[in-house]
């Protein structure tokens, strides 16, 4: 297929593009470029692409495309809380507009990167499946719920949306993010000798490696229509349903000499949920995640050492909110996060 990959210069898109290409697809990218220079290690070889803000997409950008994989978003809870209007404008309204343009252009499959954060304050000990009540507690998660609803309304006999509710990502990407839990804890452990947990460590988190997310999207792209049409899928593995304290212990094992410090200063995080991932395995026989949290912690520690992660990079360049604040203070972007020309 000819696949439009939005967010191809982001954390997940940089990992996903070569996976799709290896599967035989022709990948074209679309990205605002806000995080294109957030590189740790050699600069990746991007597929052909265009620098376009998601809010400025036109019919031209989806012409001749067989499928869309839509990753582009303001993908961060703290950022969403700081700028909720922008989060809804970009993550919700611009995403639905892209989908409408895609449907009008004859795009048949639209894979949407949603999130397990839609379950929010799920509570309880039962595994959360796709038909569980949605209880988003942040603007970021709320925007994802709204897009899923609107894509459902757009689905028809020709246009087939699929809602990929990814667990919290982890793992090395040439375009690093240090503000997601495992990536952050490994970086802090290497730079300070402490695995610093600000919550009480009790919340449950479902985790999934960036490569496994890419593999899942590739599998959904080629799956029979009747198996995935207008359906939501949790993407991850039950093995990687872990508490924050358990994640911290895995990091301490991966980073020799680091010690776990749980301060509890932010209290109990309301975002706590364990997730059932069986629906996707049933819909796409043969698929399963390959990476464990322990393997990911070791991979990250090795990559951080090899590529020389610094405190400045960890705290500013690879942290979404800090990076955008720096770009704003430098006058590179305006108050709407558009590039100044």
C-alpha cells in the first residue's frame, strides 16, 4: 500500500517508518517538524515527507494514498494540561478533519493511534478490555475519546477506521522521548544514580515497546477488513502490566548501582489500570508483543551510554513540554505552536 504516516518525525513514527517499509509498503510522511531535531545518536533516514502542520492538511496531502496511519498529536499529559485548547484543536479537530479528507480522497483504511489512557481511573483488579467504561482524566486522553467517537461516525462500507489503544510506550528511538515512564526512570538512574519515583509507586501501568507498536500497526494494516473494521484494540501485553514501583525495580537491575527512591510527594496517581490485550491477538492470529520491560530497560541503558545522554538533553531536548517552552522562548514557534516564518 501507499501509506501516509503522520508524525513520521516523532518518537513512534521514527521507529514505525522502517517497519512499514520492510513490510513492503510505500511510506510517505507528514509532520510539523517540531521534534525532528530531538535526536539521540545518528540522525535517522526519514521516508519522503512534507513539513505540514496537522491543522493545515489539505486534500492534496491525502491524494493517491491507500491508507493513513495517524500518529501526529500533542502526546503528553502535562502538555495537554498546560494547553488544553491546543490539545483539542490539534488532537481532536485536526485529526477528524484529516479523516474526512482521507475518506473523500478514497482512503480505505485509517489507523488511529489512540491510548489506553482512555480508561483513566479504571480502578479495581480486573483487566480492562475494550468494552470497559472510558474514564479519561486528562485533556490528552479526552481528546482521544472524542476522535474515536467521530471516526466511528465517519465509518462506512468504504472507509474503515481502526482505533489502536496503545499502552504506554517505552524503548529506544533515534528521536527520543524522556518524559514517558520507563525512558524517564532509566535516564534519571544513569544520570543521578537514583530511580526517582514521585508517586507512591502503586499505580498500575500497561507498557509496550515502540517496536511492538510498529509491528501491531503493520499487522492491522494488512489484516482482513472484517477483522478490524471500526474496532478498538488495546495494544500491548499482559506481561507488561506492572506497577510503577515494579518498573523502578526493573530499572535498578538494569542500571548497576542505582537505587530506588520512592518519595510519594505527588500522592496516588488516579491513572491506574491493568489491561486485557487479547482482542487484537484474536483478530490478528500470530501477533504477540516481543519486548519485556526488563529488556527495554537494558536496551535504554545501553543506548543512553552509547550515545552520550546528557542531563541537558534529558531534561530539555527530550522532554516534550520543556522542548516546546524552549522553542517558544527562542521565538521559533508562536503561541499556537506554529513555526514563525
